[in-house]
C-alpha cells in the first residue's frame, strides 16, 4: 500500500491531515511540503498509518515539538517519536 494524505478544514482555519498507509521516501517530502503550506492550527491524524521510516518519524517529532497535534498515533510510532525527540 502506498501513502495517501487527506486534507480536511475544520472551522475557519484548523486543518486536519489524515495519513493512510506507509509514510516513507517521497511521501515524507510531500508531507513536509504540506506542513509548510499551512499557517493555522494543524492536527495530524495517524489512525490509518501502518508503517513509517526513520525520516518520517523525525519529521513527525520536529513538527510535534513545533505545535502540530498528533492524534490516533500507533503506539510504536509514538514511542519512536518520543525517542527521537529525546535524542535531539
């Protein structure tokens, strides 16, 4: 399965990005670009994220530290994000 990213606007400016499938390689660059385009509150819904590589986890850790809310994160990815934040 490839990665799909769905964008939903809630209210006037709150954006939810839902990531489905595997997040690696070019998809990480796509997600990075989407983060850069958003100016208001942002939530990342990872309920349907099945696999992430180290580059993806590092990106998630950075943006979570910068205020992006992460919902429905698979436990192993959440622990990995935590480890990456502590390592930097």
